[in-house]
């Protein structure tokens, strides 16, 4: 036997101390009244099941049009939703069956909205070569589709599940849209990475936003004091928000037909047909062979 092997402890020596295990179990089980214990008591839906279900609904809405396909898919989606809802404590007067019966008739309207969103992307993005490219390749369509599905469940007062769905979309696309946000027709997010749209935001028709846009809330020290109140801005029809724009506050309204330039910070309302730009920065450029001081070059939007 090799000397090193002889020095190793026997298998029996590697077993954990039963008393230590019992002590650890007891300590963990006494945590039922902290935030994690309360979360478990409220109900924690199976994340994998929720992700699989919302992806299937998205695919049905975006990709399936044949009668035979839909006849096979819709009953399975209904059964899958029933199972997920059975893991939750629903608010009165809804039961799992009532939620499913209310949700299914909304699917055609969601599909009609998504068709308009795809049309808006095709009209608004010169890089788009086909509708198919937008449906299968644009992260914004994936994020918007999941949000529109989750929004209907949110309106039916389903807890936890809608947020799980939109956070999954956030994880996959970098686009964070709360299921409570109300979004109008023909919504287009170009590129999309870093977009944040808060719970009480209201977005009108034919709105276009670019990457890095935030529709957020002002953050007081005790944020829970604003729970349930209007905290996020309203964006009226035909507004364009360029990259890096931040709009904050529940009483902030961006008026219709306005254009907000990149990197603008707004906490006050803007009247209709406005053009808002940040003060243009100036770049310093020095040529290697120049003895004089640096040139000042203006930068205009």
C-alpha cells in the first residue's frame, strides 16, 4: 500500500456527525417566519414549468396558425396553466378554472397585438429583411410577447407567475418589462438591451424606444410606501425615446408626437410635439504633429 493511501481516513471517518445534522435541520426549520419562510408559505411555482408554459404560449401566438396544430396545443396550454395555478394562493373571486376560462379568450387579442408589433418592427427597422426574421430573431419581440401574455395574467390577479415570466424574458433578452405595464398598439423596441419599463408605466400607440431607455420611478428611502400607487411615467402616442433616455415619476407625461434625444434625464412632463435633447458635449482632439493647443469640435444631434 502506498504511504499516502495509508494516511487517508477510512470511509467511516468521512460520515457527518448526526448531532450536527440534527442541529442544522432544526435551525433551518425555525426560519418559517422570516422573509424566505413567508415566501415558501405564499407558494413558489415551479420555475421550469412556468418557463416552458410561457414559451409554448409565445410559440403558439407567433408561429402556429393551422387548425390542427391549435386544436392540439390549446388544451395542453390550458392544462399546463391549471397545474401552475394550483401551486398558488389565488385572490378571490378567482379559482384556477376561472382564471383559465378568462385567459383563453384573450389569446386572439394578444396575437393581434403581436402581429401589429411585428409590423411596426418591419416598418421601423431598415435592417429587417422579412417578417420571419423579426419573429424568430428579434429579442424585443420575444420580450414583448411574453410581457403581453404575462400582463393578462397580472390583470386576472395571478400572483408571482406573471413576474416569473417577464423576469425570464429579462434574463434571456436584457429587456425588463414589468407585467403590470400597459402597452398600446404597434410597440417597437430597437436593439433593446438595458430597457427597463416599470409596473405602472403606460405606453400609447406607435411608440418606439431604443436600448438603455428607463421608464422608472423616483426612489424614496422607503419604497414600500409607494406600493400600489402610480410611480412610473406615461408615454403618449407616437413618441420616440432614443438610447439612454431616463424618464422618472408617476406624474411625468411625455406628450404625443414628441422625440426625446439620447441620454436625456426627465422628471417633469413634456408637452405634445416636443423635441428634447441633452446639452451637446464637446470633444477635444489633438493632432500628433500640432504644436498649438487642442481644437474644440462641436457635436450636434
